[in-house]
C-alpha cells in the first residue's frame, strides 16, 4: 500500500543541526543551541546517526515501562528484527516508568523497567514523557510535572535513554525527530494557578515558539513529531478534546488546540502512545495531512474495540506489539508487528509505504 502525503511548508531558513527546548525545572527559560550527539551527558552513549544520514531504520514503541513478562516478549521480538536488520534509533512514546514514575535519577526502576528489558537493543532511544512519568497522587494523573525532570536527569548517565530536555529535536538527516511534551495540557490534575505549567503559561508558550521555529526551519525530508497523547484515537482513551469522557480541560481540549495550531500540516507524522493499542489512522479531518500513528502496546493492551470515529488502515486492541519505520528521502515504510500472549514470535501484521 502506498500513500502520497502533502509536504509541510519550509521557510528556507538555515537549519541548526540540533535544537533543544530546555525546560529542566519550573521557571527555567528555554534554550536553543547547536550540539553534536552526546553532548547532553558525559556518559558514553551509543552513537547517534549523523545529520547527513540518508536512510534510517527506526523502532517505535510506547507505554513500555512495566518490567514484566509482556514487555520482555516485545523486546525479544524486536531483538530478532534488529539482528537481521539493525535499528539506528528507537523512539519511546512515554509512560517509560510504570505505574507512578521514578523517585529520582538513581531509582532502580530505570534498570528494571528500561535498561534490563532493552538489553541488546543497543542504540539511542529518543524518549518522550507520559502521564505516568509525571504522577502526583494516583498513577497516571500527570499532576506532578516536575517528576518528569527525573528522567531528564537520568538520561545524563544512560547509554541508551536519550532525553536532553522535556522537549527537544534531533536532526538525523533523512528525518528530524521532534519530541513534544503535552502533559501540562492533558493532566488529570490540571495545573491551575501555575503560571509556569497552566495552559497559556510560560512552559507551553516557550515550547510552542520552539516547535514553530524548529518545524519551519527543518530541512529534513521527513518531519516526525513524537509525543505521548494522541490527536486522533479510536481506543478507549479517546481523542484529544474528548479524553476518557472527562470535562475540559482534563479531556485534553487545550492539547487539541496546541496540535491544531502547531503540528497540523507542519509535520508529516504525529507518533503517539497513551492508548494501549496499535493504530494506523487514515486522513484525519482538520489535521491538514499530518498522519496519526498510535503505538502504545509495548507492554499492555486494552482488550477493547474500535470506536470507529476515525478511519483506520490498521487497528489492534488485543495484542501487544511495536512498529518499525524504514525511512528513505522519498519514501517511508511503516511496519506493524503483533506479539500475541500465546505466541513467542512477532507477526508482521501490516505494512504501508508513504511517499513524498
């Protein structure tokens, strides 16, 4: 299957090789700079592809960090693909440490729920923050946003866990990855009365300005925005603006508005987790050609049915799994793999090729 997708606008401004939107603590100002791979930490990292890379093999996972048998089954299947055709990078779409996030950068959960399950998948993992990573009172409430900074701190000492800031971008030549933190706009405990975190506050204002500039100046053939919460979703969490049947703003309406204004029509893909399913959504009304991919089944499933709200080319709500992307300058092939609970091998379930 082949899809031709429209191209985001390009301002023609000279592109930095790497942009970081830094918000390591509440009240910190965003910083932008030119870095080479690995300068965010003194730890000896697995090497990042360069900004002149002409092809990429990407592992796409989300909602993985349980440290339990299903996560190991998924990573075992991914290792077999890696042995046959090595991955260059992975993107982790949030909820990296279940159920309530880490307790500091020295928390043993980083070993038991990330490093150990992913042993042998030895390449950079570009990580996004999820609501469980920012837990305050009950698991996944997203109400303690500073907790996410513990993962930024941990990234300074890990070879594979890559998160130089809460939001950031990496230019990989044939594709540029833009990791976005939408948690302040979708928290179940909204950050009311917080000038830093509330919708329209300092943090999201800085992030929006950074993302607008980063997308506009990118020269990459493919622009991939990675975040935890989806814009379109047929699973039980629902889409932005209607998350979990909750009232605004807990329903993610501010996040929908952020996606509409700063992502729609500017990126080729929005890659999300949050819903513990795998979905390849077709054209989304109002999203101006940006494609929605949901890959949140790396450790859990929802055992539900599709709402059918959005037209999907592929959906799976019962099996665990992951996706891969083969990226070339003029084409991007998406592969979906299922890992059933009663079968030790991954099954190639769906493939499609997008063309520029």
